[in-house]
């Protein structure tokens, strides 16, 4: 499973938000904070969806291999 781009994107968003709020002490508008939350939520959703698809695919693959060995 290679979903490094989703994890990396979430880390980059977190790093940008942390840099703006803590290091530069810039107060963000509420809409900007919601944009960060929205993008991180979308990233989390796609990561979870990808894991579910992977689990379904791997379970199906195991089932097919089991059926093939039973038929031989």
C-alpha cells in the first residue's frame, strides 16, 4: 500500500498551519482555518477509503486463491 502522497499532503498542511500560527504568530481568519480543516478532512476521507478498498481487494484475492486450491 503506497499512500505516501496522502500522508505527505496532510503533514504539509499541518506544517503550514503550525508555521503560520505558532512560529510567525499570524492570526488566521476563521475561513482560512476551516479551509485547513476541510482539506485535512478530505485527505483523511480518501485515506480511509483507500484502506477499505485495499482490504476488500486483499480479502477477495485470498478468497479467489482459496477457491482455486479447492478446485484442483
